[in-house]
């Protein structure tokens, strides 16, 4: 099944790519490199308040959600009502055309009516600088994020994730209208287990440091489409049992990035990845990977969204499988039937495969399929205030008892820019 899903996904992405290329090829506009001045000017144009040389965008976000199976359990399902409220603010200022400084802070309170352990204060603190000279762009970001999340499609029980990240990049103009970008990323993940996943510790399985060194080359192929090539070296160092958990990885892929002002926006990537454990007795992943997030707007009031993913992920059952491969595809359609109202509908299908797929008796191979149906309605009271309601039904089928589950979600979200 999953092989057919992957083949259909790749075929659809290639067809969309061909359509985007034909559309971009009709554009007569000459591609122009983005300059530091362009980045600073476009960023400073978006703001709510201006105090001296500082631009501010304050917001308030609040929402309510009913979850019929909060703990992802098929034996004893627990439903709960979740509420979240908190302010956010983005501030930015520039020193002429030399540097752009940006900060973003968000703090909220999440309230679970019954599961008191999950009541928490999620927050985000993020600071970045963009500088350089003309088309030589240097960027740096440092941040800290804390929140209740569902770590993966395999282990979708709520856990407290704390993420610290340090990112840096330098984009260098090259001949033939190409850009060469060097990236350095260092991310630290730490989890707190409020509820175990059938005796498995999310913290012990997934707390780690990730370091990446990346080289990427981009070249425009049409006025609104860029072709890029990407190679990276990756290091994964785990907090617990590092001898059996640490990995080294290499990956390379090519893809396309579409201009956000075009009918097609987003990106698609096709590539190959090698994920090798330091303990050579464990399984090594070598295989095809894909990632895509594409929006297509054929007319002003209609938007089509496609997301696709094939990627190795770290498993919480690391004593049996040090990784699994997530294969996922989703399709959404959003119709703005009035200036201030829109409805949406979507469908997601996925499958997880394991190098050692024997989870049940009689050496029966693991079946692990999931799908989700979702709908949404958005009403915009005015430009800076909207409400969105959504409902979704998620089901996971498996011949491994702990993986079977279903969940009904209903939520209402408000967002107000002060």
C-alpha cells in the first residue's frame, strides 16, 4: 500500500511542478536577486504600531478544544477540554540599510480541565539579526521554545518539549545568477514525561542534540521558480544510552521553491538520506526521502494545499527499532465564498514502516496505517480579528494493540492583533 502511496505522491508532485514551470515560463519578468535593502524594507512595512524607530505587532491568541482521546489510548480513552490564552508581540528595527533586528515573544497558559499534569505555560522567545552587504546576506537566530506537543505520529501522547536552537546562515552571490548558502543549525530537545506511552519514556527515547552543516545552491529557472541543490552533514547525540542511540547522517536532495507572489507557492524536495548509528550492530537507513508543502491558487477565492513527507524518524521503541520511516500525504481545499468567510476540508493518509516490523506474536508483520478527515470555518470580523472553528477525526489501524486509536477533535481559535 505505502509503495503505491509514495509512487502516486511523487507523480502528483511532478505534475504540479510541470504546471508551475509552464506558468512561470510565461512570465517575462527578469529574475532579480533579493538584496539586504529589499529584506529590510519589506519587513519594516509590516507593523501595527510605530514607536520611534521600533515597529511593533502585538497579538492575543486564545482558543478552546475538545479532545476525545487526549492520551492516545485505545484501552482507556480520556476526553478533556483544553483552553489556551496568551499574548504575543513581535518587535523589529533597522540600522539604516546595514542590519535588521527582530524579536518575538509569546507566552500563554494551557488549561486541561481533568488532566492537571498537562496544565502548563508554553512560551517562545526568539531573537534574530539580518545583515550583510548588498546581495551578501548574513542571518543569525537564537531562541527557546517550550510547549505541550505530540512528538511524532508514532508517539502522539502529549509531552512537554523544551527546544533551544541556534541557527546561522550566509548567502553568497555566485556566477550564472546562482546563490550559495551555508547553514549551521544546533537544536537541543528535552522532554518531560507527564504520562508514559505504555511504559515507554518519551524523554529517554527522544531527548537529544542535533547539529547540521548544510550547503545549498539556488538558481532561478523561471521568473517565479528556483531550482536548488542541498547537501548536509548531521550529528545526533542522545542524552540517554548514547552508545546505542547516537547517529551520523548525510543527505542530499534537489527541489524547487516557488515565489510567494505566484499562483504556486511553497516548495518540493526529492532526495536520498543515509542515517547511520554509531553502534554498527543496529539498523542503518538508506533510502529515498521527499518533502513538499505546496499551495496553488487558481483563482483569488480558492486555495489548494498539498503536503507530502517521507523521512526516517526516531522511534520510542528504540530497543526494538532504532528508527521508523514516516510516509504521509495530505490534501486540503479552502474556499473563501465571501470576503470575510471561508470554509475548508482536507484529508490526510499515512503509514509508518519499521526495519524490524515484528511487533506481535507469530512473527506477523506490523500494520500501521492512519488517516484523518478535517473541516474548518473561518470568519473575519475585521482585518485584525478573526475566529476559526475546526473539527477532525483521526483513526490509526494496526495489528499492534498499542498503536490502535481514534480521536475526535473540535476546536475554536480567536486571534486579535491589537
